[in-house]
C-alpha cells in the first residue's frame, strides 16, 4: 500500500490531484492529514488511533 501523500506529490497540489482523481481537494487533504493509504484497487484505508490488545 502507498500513502495518499505520495500520490498528491505526483500531481504537485491537492487541487490538481483532486481533479485528476475525481475527489474534492478538501477531502483529499483531510485524508492525507490522517495518514490515509491506498491499494492498487483504489481502496482507501485510514489508520485508527485506537489500538487493540489482542489476547489469544
């Protein structure tokens, strides 16, 4: 998975990336600030601040 920030860096600005990807620039900036990741299918994952303690 790659970060949305790396995708934005390819286009230079959130506005240019948003237009190319069909996403509003503010939405894209919000996702980037949260450290969102995307996969090759275009699915976005936002890391959670909540940590689980898994007990087996």
